[in-house]
C-alpha cells in the first residue's frame, strides 16, 4: 500500500513542540522536539494507524497527496 499521506507540521507554543498532523487519517498525530523528530514520529504513527485499522477491519483511505482546503 502507498504510504504517501500528507503530513502538516507546525509549532505549538502551548505544547512547546512541533506537532505533525495527518489529515487523511482521523486522529493520526505525532509530536517532537524538532521538526525532523516530529516528521519521523509521524511516519511511525502512520504505520501504527494502518496496522490497527487492519486489525479492526476498518477501511484505510488511499493517499490523495496535497489536500485542497476551501
């Protein structure tokens, strides 16, 4: 399966960390002290999200690439 999901990374002053959000996978989010750490953690959590979805027989969205927001 293609794992090329969009990852949005931003700084959270409240959390004092970078947050990485994967909009196409509901609830899929990670954090890190650096941008690179947040990205690496997001890549790991994407794999975990997909594994759990398979175990629970939930559908797994195909990556759409760059999302367009209205």
